[in-house]
C-alpha cells in the first residue's frame, strides 16, 4: 500500500492524481506537512509538476465537466478525513461511468461527495453572513475567523465584488493565512495571530461600540429565545462577532 505525499497545493494534488490514477494500492493521499508515518504504507513523494496538473485539469474539463473539477476542488478545500482519496475515487468513477454517475445519489462515493460538498458550501454561506470587519486604518479593514474548511479561496471573488472600494485583510486563524486586497487584486499570504496582534496594537474601531449598543438596544429581554438565537447565530461563530461580546 502506498501513501502519496504532495506539497499541499491543488496543483500538487492534481499531480498526485496523475501518478496515482492507475495505482490500485492506494493507502492515502495527503499533504506532506500533515503526514503521520504508518506501518501499513510506503511513502511516495510527489513533486508538483504544472504540466501534469494541467493535463488532469484539461482532461476533466473536456471529457467530463467543469462541475466535476469544482467538486474535486471543494473536496480539496474541505480538509476532511480521506477527502483526497475520495477525490481520486470520484475521478475514476466519472471516467469509468461518465458524468451521469453524478445523479446516482445512492452510490457510496457520490453520497460521501455530496455530504462533504454540503458541509463546505453551508459553512461558506454562514461565513458570508457572520464575517465582521473592523476599521484599522483609513479605508483599511480587518476581519478574522477560524472555519472548519479552507474558505479563503472561495471567499475571494465574493469579497472582491462586495468590497472593491476598500482595502481589507481577512485572517484565517486556524491556517495562519490571510486574504489581502489592495484595491487592485487579492492574494493569500502567510499571516499569524502574532502578526495580527502587532497590526491591531493601539487600534480601536468606534463602530464596534456602536454595533454593540445597537444590538443591546433592540434586544427585548422578556422575549429572549436562546434556542432560536442558537439556530440562526451558532455559538461557534460568536467569538468573532463583536455585537455578541
């Protein structure tokens, strides 16, 4: 049994798929930095090859569909257990059975794919609603969160369209990365909690106080419904929502 290690990038994963596609003895496919040695597998280190990744990408778009490629990307971003092996099984299934297999919701691979896809997209919708920015400088805003799945690549186009006239930094505390926008383009860069603390030192946004006062003013204590509040505003997001402090 073999474990394929790649560099953690999507192109690296596609390169691993290129070499692992015909390998019947797959134990795992995972980023090298997350690998835990096992007595059950032999390691194969895969170096990212852009031409191999492009061959997989072009083949999926021409022989299958853009939806299949998007599903592979969502699996990659999910970072859920066995998501990369599931992606390989899904890719093989689509090539062997055609894209119509995606309608076979009873198939175990398709069922698990739909489950993972739902978890990523549901969290993305919630993040769009619960992400809170604070002003840290003239026309510069900062927000932080710690999603279960890697949401920064999926948030990029949404935030660029919605806040195109502002500079902003969206910090993923769990992955120590940030999406930074400078009015022209956005980049995902390494960014730690220490970097954020240094940047925020001495900064205070009066709008946060205003938001908290508004939240407390409109609340009717006698009609508090904790159960309903938990349903629409899950507790796991409140750490990053100033109005609930």
